[in-house]
C-alpha cells in the first residue's frame, strides 16, 4: 500500500495536470475566438471544440518542452540518462534484434520500471513470434520439397529409353499424384493464411491405410533407390477414419526422414 503522503502527492500532481491542460485549452479558446471574429466566421460548436482541444494539447506540449529546455539550460534538471538503456533497447528491436532485454534497475522509479518491464515483454513476444515464423518456413519448405523431389526423380527416370510402357505409365501416374499433392499443400497454405489455427476444419473419411502407405513408399522410389535401400510394401489390410491429406503429410515426413538417416 502506498503511504498517505504518496497518495496526496499523486492526487496533487493529477489536479495540477488537469488544471494545466484546461488552462492551455482555455487559452486556445480565446485565441481561436479572436481569429474567428477577425475573419468574420462562426464555425459549428463541434468543430470549434475539436480545434480548441487539439490546439490546447499543442500548447501543452510546446510549453512543457520550452520549460524543460530552459530548466536544462540553467542546470536545474539533469539529463534523463535513466531512459538511455530503454531507448537503446527500442532501437535494437526496431532493427530486428528481439533478443535484447533491459536490466530493470529502476525499482525506485515506478513509471520507468513499468516501462522497462513492458519493453522486455514486447521483445520476448516478438522473439517468440520470430521463432515461430522461422519454424513455419522450415516446415513449409520440407512439405513442398517432398513432392518436388519425387517429381524430379521420376522425371529423370523417364529419360531412360529402356523403360517399358508399364513403367512409364507408372512413373507418370506418380508424377501426377505428387503434382496433385503439391497443389493441395498450396491450397492448405492459402487456407491457413485466412484461418486461425484453432478453426482449421478437418475432413475425416474412411479409407485404406495400407494402400495409402504403399503408394507413398512408391512415390519415394527415387530417394530409396538412390541409396540402394530395400523396401517391403507387403502390408496387411487396414482401414482408418482420418483426414487423408494431413495423414499423408505425416507419413511423407516419416518416410523422407527414414530414408535420409538410413545408411
């Protein structure tokens, strides 16, 4: 709890500010009234009030600035070096350095202490948002790279003149499927840009999980053939109810990571 003296001083300061601003607005009123009489124009009460209020705040800021400048020139008010670390932190944040933190050593000055706390909180939230942005870009790049790798691999395989008609049709079908998956990923990104994460609509349906995994393993054929890996796609029949496209992305991540990190 603040002491009675602190409460009194705070109330007195509040009254001083109110009377000071009111005086500046009153001065603005007399000035604008004189100008209106000089040019023989009578504006509406609403317009006159807005002009008087804005002009009063201009007078307030100008007067405080002049008083502060005069007091500093006389040595009555020392330079406010207490704000230097906060100003430096704000400049670093403006340059994109969100790791900056202000050491809060202003316990005796509640206003400055709260300002330092707010700057640190803002920097922390911006830092978290930047990390989320980088992680999102990394995930999106991985999602897009997977079908592109398959398309590129099978397109190169089609250059082999010794392929049979069946093999060519098989490779072309996979290229078509991966192109469709790439298109769906693009649509998901566009949808994600306009929806909050907790409002994304899933589209579950019943489908054959073994067929899905088998087709995805075959889609990764250029990668596992390049590393001379043997793949077993003899799976038992299994049905699940899920969002097929999203689950497909999960399996593709697992498959690509498995192929990548298998010797």
